[in-house]
């Protein structure tokens, strides 16, 4: 395309000869400048303020059982506490409650005292805590040797 009144052979460009055959360079520079202006006015590309993240309490696994209970008996439950994380945790509390029973023996005849303390578990480590268990004296003789299913819960934090 030629312009009227100009001889293309005599028109000189302000660009050096090596850039005259690459018109895409000028277009790319223009697009970058436009993008920079848009980003500066809209906030695109700026670091965003991060909202605080709620700290989550680490979960851990607890297993345990107790045998030999009869009306009026007391014993201990040595619960196994497992840290499933690749970092240490501090167990603060472990408690258990009777979830169900296999006999017509009510759940309320078993009392389990929670463990409270500070037990540091290294990454992927296993530890033990002791909970005190008793069967009430008022429990029926049929409750002796009955199997009670336990539900465990507790709390832990990062060191």
C-alpha cells in the first residue's frame, strides 16, 4: 500500500534497518505497555492481601480396650495414640465414652476418666496414655465381662 504524494523508495524509517522487516516487535511493545497501564489501574498483577487462615487442630488416632470389668471394679485403659503427620504434635487430652454394648447392660455403668497432660509425639510416632476406668457397684452381675464399644476423642496442637 502506498500513500499518495510519497515515493516509497525515498521514505526513510526512524527504525534501524534490522528492525524494519519485523513489524511485530512494535506491536508487541505496544501491547505490553497497554497491559502495564491496565494492570496498574485495576490492581491486576499486584500482590493480594491474604486473609488469615484458621489454624486447624491436628487429628490423631486413638485405639484401646479394657477387659475384666465387673461391678465395683477399677482398672486402667492404656490407649495407643498415633500421629499420622510428618511433623510433631502435642496431645493435650484423650477421652473415651461408651458407644454401645453387646448386652442389656446400660452404657452408664462404665465411667472413664479422661487423660489430660502434654504428650509430644514425633512425626509418625506412636505413644500411650492411661485412662482410668471403673464399673459402678450398682451394675447388674450380668454386666460382668460384657464387651463395651468405646468412642475416643481428644485434642492436640503443634509444638
